């Protein structure tokens, strides 16, 4: 600005050329009409003005253009200060109050080449006179001139330059008026953003921070501001500034870039962004890591890529061509996506922007407008009589919404209007809405009222606009919403979208396409025309002439580019993979590795995968996860953090939900999550979390088994257990080698990881697969697990694996039994039975028990019986120590009766239940043999008691169990072997009593129910004789040894080979016979009280076996007992003697006391009365049977094998 030269005096008002003095009042001066804009200079008082009235003097003929127009004062302004005026005459006059604007306006221009200077005597008083910086400029100056003026002010080096006015002037320039964050914040001219960058290049960092922070807030308030920044390529320009920016400014610039990238970024800018991330001199570029966080926090681009932008100016909108007739018989629906963006937040509630308006030249018709956040539907059937209804739904500004307003017509009932917002029915309005008109509907518009009503222009964005000649249903409206704002077509081909079939059937069945009145899509625009080609069937149905609409007064089509599409253009998601090779590079700020880089990159990968199916395909074909895994293995272990794992898990969860994510998910698991060589370098808690996720959350997805390669996964997991997460080192170096592990790895963490891995293997094995590959896959999976048992020999490394196999057999026998049989896994089990550690043998027994209990009889016979493997069990259990513990016996009992439980009982014993059956009776002999071979101690005595009590419980009430034992070969051998012929303690005596009780039960059953059961008694006598004879032999041998050690002469010559002596009675025989006779006598007593008496019971058909067996027993023992009493003649002599007393001598040396023998004879006599005299048994048949068995009896008596 130039100040004109004029005459002046010491004091006086300004004068015009005609010499008249004008002193206009202050209120008559209008700043808007003035060409000058001034700021109060704030002089201290009137006296100062009077004394310094001639501070300006003409020193040159013209004003220098380079002189800054900035005046400053150090004193603050006061309310009643006087304005500086330039005097026009030398005559002194009293000072008057004159408006600064008027005073400066009255100054004529200075002659050319002259400058306005301050006198030397008042220069020193200038800081005292001026209170603030004054920016004097013309309202008509251009943008370049304004920026130049502000730059000049910045370069004035004045310490009191007013930064606030610089910021205000800059933003006034941007918005084309007086800037206000609530009412005036839209950038009018995008080129002014470039001017702002010019000014920022002259600002210090503090002022740049202030301007950028305010600009960021302004930019986010409106998409129009974002579009203005996009047009001038602000992303690339900010990227050029970023490397040199200090930390605080860099943060602001990064936020600017983030907002712009979320809105739109083209291919060129994407390349620039990627180049800014490329390492230089083996380190990250300055502030480039902050750019990664921009990409990490980048939201998904969920808006339309192409849309209509409505500026909100008067008359701005889309004008439709005249419509012949509005459809009403089937109803009609208007549908679109929109985003309100009010120009003024203060008057937002007062404005009524129009969404659509369909009216005739008479003004009747339909319209819809917004009032604040509410939607109002209007129907005017008669001029001046408008019906309005407000929809009870709040539509938030600056957010995309989908709306469908369906007018439903009913010929006989009440018509209504349904309003669908974001796919849901917001409200139904009962309203007779049908408007009939004989004239054309020639005043139709979208986004503005056709008659140009003030404040009716819509400000914001809209997507494709549809008018259907039918009322849409809720399902159709919801399906339209699910299409999203990016859809811009005419519902003709269902391949245009990836919606599920359930949605497509409501949109692409042909009804919507054929019912279209118009479909104005932003991508189908040319210039200001919105093009639409109706279906051939409805080509001339609705419009008078052409169906194209016109955009008016600033409405334009905006095209944006999402980062996803731009990345696709430069190579896709794989263009980010080289960044993983830089994660170990240091940051230039502190020259250290940033541990968050990997997590940031993975979050970006996750975002791109979730937003684009093509990104999934690209990452799959480029084997991106293999590249990431390779980079992580080479990088520092610090990158394998919990955040990185969580991000990988997040990707896995998304791919599990994604219908087409299966192939990529397999890559993720094979190359990263199932890669123990990678994760063994991470902190223990990270590894624990990984495998716990695999065992819990991942397995919660029912389709997980279809996403994995089952057999390779099980192989990898078993390899991981064996080589990485071992609890004990291999016994020998030749077995296998293990991977190194950090020394600080806690055992508890290893146990937790192993547990999670085994749970994972368990779920894979039991999961269902395809019908063709299911059996084959499971066989291979179980084979892998069994191989682990076969090759690992360390007890600590076997406990949990054995527990898993046991649990699988208990819960899923149909899967495990065939696989174990096919893989010949019994050999592995028997190898484990020979382990020195009982904690290994017990689970191995459990596995064997479950196999036997769940196998068919044929499989059991082929796998165990034919090879006589039951006897091998006893040998393996005794291969290290002659000890049988209670837990081992508990498992053996479970196998015996096939009542397997998955739990292990170590401290107590549950007695056998009477209803249990002997399923594997061969184990009876095995258990008895093991017990008899164990070292004698109190523990083994207690186990004998448990075993005998269990046998008694199982046999007392079960005929099948008794018969099972009786059918065994020489069962008496192992049973009597449990007894103590010469007991020394009370516990041993109790064991023997239990043995005799078991014999009593079994022998009574043999006589009572089994044909030829008397032979069992004969065998028992023979085996008992052999047992007693051998025990006597051992006792004599031991006594002789003791005497020899004590120096006494042995009375018994040593016998090198034991031979069974001839039969003689012992206490064992007496006890067995007494118990047998007691059982028979109890049965006779029962007969006596039964109906029909003893005679009827003896002759009953069901008792004939019993009668015959008893007669045989009497016949077999009568001779022996008579001989034990001295023979028949001494007995007869004693019987005929007066006092029945006669000395009887046992001439047969059967070692049976006469009293005992006589007692047995008396009991036999009573039994003869019952079973011989009272019964009709045929003795000839019994005699014949007896003769046939004599040879067998004597063979058993004298040739029985040595014990």
C-alpha cells in the first residue's frame, strides 16, 4: 500500500484539495466499504499526539516497496487512546478524534521516489508509543500479495511480531473470508494450500506447529477440505518435508498424511510413500517409522470411491428431466447413500437441506428434507396443504448413511410410507400419499429444492441414487445396505458383488432392475450430465424425453483412490514384504532397533487382507508368510513380542472366518505359527500364549480341521515336542539330537507348552475329515504319536504323551483301537511295561487295558491270545524289581474285569463289585504269579488280601465268574500258592483264611452246578498234597541249613531233586474237606425247610448233578477215611463194643487224627442217608464213571509237576 503525500501542520484535521476540512464521525466509517484495513496503533495519550504531531516528514519523492508495513509498540493499548492522524496544514489547531481509517484514507499519495520516515528525535520513543503489530493491507490484494506481506512480516525480525494475526490472515486466505472453526472453515481455493506451504517455509518450527495443528483440525472437518488438499498433491509435498522435521512437527505431519491417505491416495503418491520407507545407509530414513504407524492406523476405506459432492450453495443440486407420471400402483422407493457435511455448525439446526423433491409445476408432489439430524417426509396433494412427518431416527453428520423411503400403496386400505435407515425399518407412517396430476412432473431435483428456496441446498456427499417403481421390502432394503456405498450399477448381474446368496436373491432376481425409474451413478457421469439408460421395456415409460439429469452450481463428481487399490496398481500387498527385511535396522533418532516395527507391518498386512480378497490371493501366490518367517528368523528375537503374536493370531482369526481364507491360513500356520525354530527364540510367555491359543481359541472354530494339513501338522507338533520342548535330555547322543533352548526357560513354562501342544494334537486326531481320507489320515496321525512313544526313552518326556494316548483310548476307542492294531503298537506297549519307572509302566498298562476292553473278541484273541502275551505281562513287570505296588495292582484288576478308568489311583483300592465279570481270566494266573514271585513283606501281604477279597466278591454272587475260574487249567495251583501253609503272622493267617474261603466257594459250585464237578475236588486234593509236601520239604531244608550253620548235625540227608511223596492228610486237606462238607450240609438244611422236603429235592431234576457229585465225593473219600481209622474191622469192633471204646491204629500212615477221621465218617454217614438212601440215583452209572476216572486221579496224585 502507498501513502500519499499531503501538507501538514503541528496539529489539525486532514484537509481535501478544496481546502475544506472534513471530520467524519466514527460511526459513519464503514470498514467493509473502505479500501484500507487497519489495526489500532494504540498511542498512550492525547498529549503525546500533540507533542509528536509532525513525526512523519517527506524525505523522498516515492515510497519504497520493500519497506515493511509493520509498526509496533511495546506498550499495551488503552481504551481511550487517540488515533494517529497526518496533519494537512501548518496552522496549529486543537487535536480532534478522527477515525484511523478515515484519517489514512484522506492522505494523498506520496510523490514518486519519496518515502515516509520517522524523525530521529522520535524514533527512540516508538516502542513506547506502539502497543502491538499492525498489518495494514488492502482487501483487494491477491493471494500472492498476501503471502508476500506475511513473509515480509516474518522477516522483520521484530521480537514482538504478532503470530496470531499471521495465522488469522493465513486461514482467512484459505477459507476466502473471516475464518471461524464453526461457521467458516471450508477451503475455497485449493491453490491457497500451496501458498500456505510457501509461508510455512519461512516460519520457525513453533509457528509451523501452530499452523499445522490448526490446519489438521480444519482439514478433518470437511471432505471438501480433504479434496482440496488431494488436488494439489499435499501427500507428496508433506513427504518431502517430513525427513527434516523435528519430532513434534513430524507427528503433526504424519497425522496430516494419515488423514489424507484415509481419504484418497493415488498411485504416484503411493510410490512416494513407499520410497520414503526405503532404508538409506543401513538405517530407516528420518521419521519413516512414524509413517509406518500411519499405515497401521489407516482405517478401512468403507465409503464410495466415486460420489457426488454437493457444495451447499444456493441453487446447487441435481436437476432431473421432466417425468411423465410418478408410479403409484406398486408404490415407489427412493434409495441412496448420503453423508451430511454442514457448512455451518451454528446454523445447522435451522437449515432445511433437501434430499429429493418431485413436484409438478403447480407445486404439488413429494419431497424430503433434513432438519438438523432429523429427516422430514413431505406430501403436498393440494397447493398449500402440505403434510409433513418427522422420522424418529437421528442421522449423524459426517457419517455415511443408507436411506430407502418406500411409499406403499393400498387400493382398499391405508397407504403408508416406510423409512429404512441403514438397512433397518426406522418408522412406518400411515399417510395417504398418492398425488395425482394431469401435468408433467417438471420440477424434480435431488439435493436442492427445484424452486430455489433459500437454505435448501444439501451440503455433503451422495452415492448412487435410485428410484424404483415399487415399494421395497425390509429384506430388499437390508440387502441394498449390505451392498455398501461403492455399488453403482443397475442390479442386473449378481457377479457385480460378493454378497452371500441369501442377499443376492433379493436384489438380482430381475425385479429391481425392471422397476428402475432412474439410476444416477457418479461413475456414469459426463461433464455436468448424469447419464442413465433405462431398460428397453421401460424406455419411454416415465420420462418425457431423455432420462439424463444435470448437475448444477458446483455439484461435481469426486473420484478417490483407496490405499488398497493404489497398492494393487504398484504391485499389491507383496510390495510391503521387503520392509520386513529392514526391521533390524536402527532408527536415526536414537540409533537403536525399534521393536514395534514388525507389529506395525503385520497390522498393515492384516488390514489389507481384511479389506481386499485380491490381497489374500497375492499374498498366497507370493508366499508372503514364508518371506515374513524367513525375515523373522534372521532378525533379533526382540521382534517376537507378545504384540507380534497377537497380530498374527488376529490374522489367523480373520482367515478362519473368511470363506476363501483356507489356503492362506495354511501358509500362515505352516510357515509361522507351526514353526518351532522361529518361536523357540521368543520369550517363554510368548511361546506359552501361542500354544495355548492353538489349543483353545483356535480349536473353538469347528472348521479348523479343514484349514490344516492334518498329518503334516501332527508330525510337526510331535517333532516340536521331541526336539524343542523336552524336559530331559536324551539318554544317549545316538538316539536323537535336540535344539538349543534359552537357559532361563522355566520348567513350568515347558510343561504348559507341552500340555497345549498335546491338546492340539488330541483335537486334530479326533476331528472329522472327509469320508475318503479320514481313516487313512487318522492311521498316520496315530502312527506319528506312537512313533514318539517308541523313540523317546526319557521318563520325563513320556508322562504327558502316555496320558494323551490313554485319554484318546478312553474317549475315542473307535478311532484309536483300529489304528493301534494296524500299527502293531502292542510291541511298543510291552516295551514300556519293561521300563524301570513304575510311573511309565502304569500308563502302559492302562493303554493295554483300554485296548483289550474296547477290542472285539476276534481282535483280542489274534493280538494277545495266540501269542500268549498275558504271561509276558508278568515277566515284564518283574524284569527290574520283584515288587508289586497297589497302583499297579489296581490297573491289573481293571484289565481283569475290563472296568477301565482314565484316572490313576495311587493310594487306595476300590474293591471289586459283584456285578463285574472276568473278561480276561488269564490275568488271574498272571497276578497270582507276580504276587507269589515278589519279595515277602507287609505290602505284598496286603495286596494278597485285596486280590483274594476281589476274587471272593466276584465269585460269591456270580455263577459265570465261578465257572470261568473252574474252566481254567489247574486253577488250584495259583490259588493255593497264595496261602501260607506254615503262617508266622496274623496277616499271613488272614490271607490263608481268604484262600480257603475262595476254595470253599469254588468247590461248592463245582459240586452243585457242574456235571463231573467231583473231579475238581479230586484235582484239588492232589494239588493241595503237592503244595503241602513241597512246603514241608522246603521247611525241613531250611531247618537243616540253620542247624548246619549253628554246628548241629543235620538229621535229614540232602535231597537233590524233590519228588512228591504218597498221599497223606494235612491241615490243608482237613480244612478244605471241612469247608466242602459244610457247604453240602447247608444245602441239605435248605432242602429240609423247602417245599416237599429232602426226598423231593434229591429227586428233582435240577439237583441230579449235585446228588451225583456228592455221591462221588463220598465214594472217593470213604475208603481213605476208613483206612485212616484202622480199617473196617476195627471200626465194626468199636461199634459193637459195650462202651464203644477200642484202640485204633492208623496202619496206612495217612497222618489223619482218628478223631478227625471219625468225625468226617459220621458226617459222611448222615450225607449217605440223604443222597443215597433218599434219592433214586443209579449207582451203576456212577460206578462206571468212577472207574473211568481212577487212572486220571492217581496220575494227578503222584505225577503232578513240582511247584
